[in-house]
């Protein structure tokens, strides 16, 4: 199933969209299918599959260390494709990686391989709007949704252009800084960003990431108008140092149980 279909079904059914992030690591390749199945069984709507990079500038200490461990284990592009083939039959999957590995691989070649392995989306956190045209063209040719990111403080006109250009969903960065960070979750000032995104691309789901670590932080994002959340650092903390699938299942169930308040403003478009 493609991301957009899975998200549309979730919105129709009134369930919260939850997209966990899992970093590819050769050291846990044999566990990928079991991990993804555990996430799917306990409320995940889709999956964000990360490919490691030596300079993960959007990632905080936990995920940056995970990138380093993965590279130290010898993780390669073939491991990404293998994990995609294991994960995508279970959950619709977007690949998240930085622009350098994609450019090194070649956009058409790399994105074509991602699509052939079952991927349905692509997230490139260090890609500015001005740099997107070749990525957007290659994504269209491969049949992938190129998901764009916006952060607090973005100018209204730029926000609307990013939202209009994004596919699959719009990724709203929930706090200043990197992934993980202080335990304060998504802030109330995300509401203007989300409402502007509604106006620019009414049918596009809006997900908040960065700072989402539990049900409470997920519900703050939903209260601001988000359709769902992306969660990553908390998962790596659970999986980075051993097999903790039972704990992962319990944590995922709790996050997926998050719901918006009854008085949340609805989309009017």
C-alpha cells in the first residue's frame, strides 16, 4: 500500500497517523521484519526507514550516535534495499536520507531502486525548496512521493510554496533544533503553520516530528491541528542496546492511542 492511501484510510477511520522511524543497520538486519511487524501490530500507519550518513545534521545525539554505529557495522545501500523489501509489505515505507548519498548513487538510479524495493516515499531533511526540482523530477519518474519539511519561524509565503510542492505528507518540525531534544514536545505556535498548510494544500496530511516521544507530546501536536506524528529518537533508545520488542510494543500502543481534543478546529477546505 502507498503512503497516501494508508493515510487517507486513517483519516477516514478517525485514527491517528503514526509513522515510526527505523534506522537501517546491518547489525539488526535479521530483526527488521519482526520490528516492523511489532510496530504495525500496535498502531503504526507507515514507516520511515533511515539510511545512515556520516553528517546527519538534523539528528540529535541519540540518532547521530546510531548513524555512527550503523556505518561502523558496514551498512550499505544493499542493506537499505533489503530492509525495504522486508518492511514495505507490512507498512507503506518512505526512505529518509540526506542528499549526499542520493547524489552519489545517482538520483534516477537510487530512487528507481527504492521504488523497485517497495518504497513509496522519500524524505531528504537537508534539501531546501530551491534545490528540490531535480529531486522532484526523479521522484515523479520513480513514482515516489517527495515529502518536504517546514520548521517553526518559516515565512508564510515560503511555507505555502513548500506545502504546495510536498507529496505524501507535509513534515512539520515540531521544535527548533535537532531530533530528540528537550522534553517539551510540539508547541502551540505550530497551529498557524498547520493552518497555512491546509490552505496551500487542503488534501495533504500534516505530520509533526522532532520532539514526539510519548502520548502526551503526540496529543499536543494533534491539538495544534496535525493529522499525525513521526517518532524516531524514542525508538532508537529502545532498540539501540538490545532486543526490547515487548517494550517497543507497549510504547507504540501508547503513542498510537493519542487523540486530538474534541474542540480542535477542523479543516474547512
